[in-house]
């Protein structure tokens, strides 16, 4: 075994061994700090001209067709927007907002801490030429929105690829705020990608091959999840009716894959990470030997109030 492989093994084993062990202790510490100090102003996700979430980020995020992922999320979670009030947390370019409005949502609020997100989302949503009273875009985080005062409650709150971008203390405050803003019987919908195993494997490889790219990815994905970790966070935030599961939507969720040029390599990647993973036999085997939470990169969650 050469020195590069040895370094990769050491990085991977150390990261995976420590990450899951520290999850519960980390969340208990976070919750104790929040309980003692009350709500605090945002730091990691405070509104501003964030150099990470700039125009280039949104131009390369999932290529030019993100709606395939959003459609899968809606199908997998059974969410119906018709005649519903919807809150989209971390609304990005605004695609989910437009989908909700086009499917009959009566009122949609989009929140994001990126200036560029607000520009892009506003341009996209305004292009629908809908009455302004049906939607609102706000440059702030969820905790700040909840602290503004009395709001009408929402039927659905969306956190689509939001969780992995915020620190754990911010996530816990956001989940608590989401529960407060949900109407009775309302749903919080979560999708996060990638899972901790694949993120750890990728960053271990990049530390050796492309250190700058590794630094960029870890600066964006600061709170990568496991199903256990997400479920625990939802429970700790007051949700009792919680469903968390894993799935394969790599070809829709991975910006790396979507931005690849058409080639034999891309076809091989699709075959392995999409076609094979979605085979019924593969799903059954992975569940039977209890490795599905490692193999399947996307984590879904629905929590009801």
C-alpha cells in the first residue's frame, strides 16, 4: 500500500470513528447553551454579502435544472401545495417558491441570508406575474423571522438542502422556530445531501488530491448529517411525529454530477450511483445488512406538529 492510500485510510477512519460518537454529546451541549441563554442573534447565517454564496455559487449549484430534485422531494414526502401557506427556508434561486405558487399555494414566504439569492429569487418569482400579496421574499434567517412578532402559521415549512449549510446551534434554533411557526397538523420537510459517510470519504480524497477544493467544500457543508443525527435534532427541537429515511437522488442532488460533461465516466457514475442504487434488490440487501444509511447519499425527513 502506498503512502497516499495509507493517508486516506487514516483520515477516513479517524473522521468516521469520531463523528458519530460525538453527535449526541454535541447536541446536548448545544441545547444546554440555548436553554441557558435564550435566543441569540445569528452569526453563521447573519444577513450580509456572503462571499461563499455569491453569483458563481448559484450559477453552478445543480447546473441549470434543479427542479427534478424538488419534484422528487415533493413526491417522496407527499406534500401538496394547493391552498396551503408555505415557508421556504434557504430559498436560494427561488425554484421551490415558484413551484409552490404554480401548484396553488395561497401564500409563500422565502427566506435566505444571501444577497445574491434575493436578487435571483426575486427575478424568477416576479417573472410569474402573480399578485404580490401571494408571496414575500425576506433577507434574513428563520430565527430572525420568528422573532419579528406575530405571524400567521404555515401548513408547510421547507428546509431543502439547508441543514448542511448552517452550524448545529443555528440548526437547532431554526428547528425550534419552525415548530413554533407550523399550524396544527403542519409539516416540516427536510432534505439534506450528502450524508456524513460520503462527505467524509470525499474530503479525505480531496485533502490529498485537491486541498483547495476540500477547503471550499468544507466551508459550505459545515453540518453534514446522518439519519440518526437528524432525527435526534428534530426530537430535541420538540417534534414527536418524525419520519427520517434515506434515498438515492444523486443525479439530481449532486452539482458535481450535473456539471460533468457527457462522457463514459458520467455514464458509469450514473449506473453505479443511480441505476444500481435504485434497484429493489439493492435496497433490500442494504437494509438487511444495515448499510443503507451509509450507501444512500440523501437524507429525507418529515416532522409534523
